[in-house]
């Protein structure tokens, strides 16, 4: 797929959006992935764009950041202390089979949380849990035979990325169970012949959760 989109692609997207086409339909028409179109709809520009559009875009971004900086700080403080079952399930799922990124582009920080799975029910549960905990909308997309759940909230990404899993040990059994549910839904399996429940992962951040599992 051609990833070096220019202003012609961008203007065509805006034209189709103005007519009333959905992002999904525009993706089919133009052959451009939905995540790319989503960023364009939020003010991002293609890699090949004119100085005029770049200057105008950066001006809008600076103004937006100034207005929303205080709100994002308050939202971050609120979510960081909001350790619910939904949060624990999302955290476990992300550590097991997801991805959280925080990066800077132009003059703004950007964050995104993603889960990719073949299981529609798991993707739906993850999306619903993430939305209940964060009070933000997420995208559920079926793309290349897998289900993608995307959150483009910088605050959500920071909360998940900066959370110390050791803090789960001082929470209730319900919270711990939700975390383990997310972990095992992502990376767990059952060996019927060997009568085993198996979990495999190389992340050191997941190691502390072993202490919360009681031996039968």
C-alpha cells in the first residue's frame, strides 16, 4: 500500500467526507486504511503537504493544546486513581496482546492504545471495558481478517503506559481477577489432555501478578 499520501489524497478525503460518506466507505473507495483517515479527520496531514497547510495546521494545534492542557491534566489525575475491574481487564489485555504508544508529532504529543485479535467477542469486551473506564469513544474495525480496537486518547495511553503492575497487589480480589482475565484472554490457553491452564509471555512487567495467584 502506498503510504506517501499527498494533498490530493487529503483533499479528496475531505470532499468525500463533506458529501456524507463514512470513514469506512472512504477507506474502500480510496484504498487507504481507516486509522490514517481517522488522523486526517483530527487535523493531521499527509507526509507530503504544502508549507501553507503545515503552517495553518500547526497554528490550530498550538491553540488546541493551550485550551485543553488543563483539562488533560485533570483527566489524567482522575483516571490514574480510577482502578476498576474494567481498567484491570484492559491493562491485562494490553500487556498480553496489545500496544500502547506515546509519541510527539510536530508540536503535539499523541497517544494511542491498540488491541488486535481474531476473536470478535474478546475485541468487543475490550472496547466496552475501555470505554466504561475512560469515558472516551473507541474504534472497532475489522481489517485484514482481524479485529482492531483503537483508542486515540493521549491521557488513556499515558495511564496504561505509566501504571505499575505491583500496585494491583494491594487491590481487591475482584480487581486481580479482572487483570488475570485480560491476561489469559490475550495469551492463555488450555491443555485438555495435560489438564493444564497455560500462559506464556516474555514481558517482565507481568511478573508481579504471579504473587496474586493462590495455589490450589
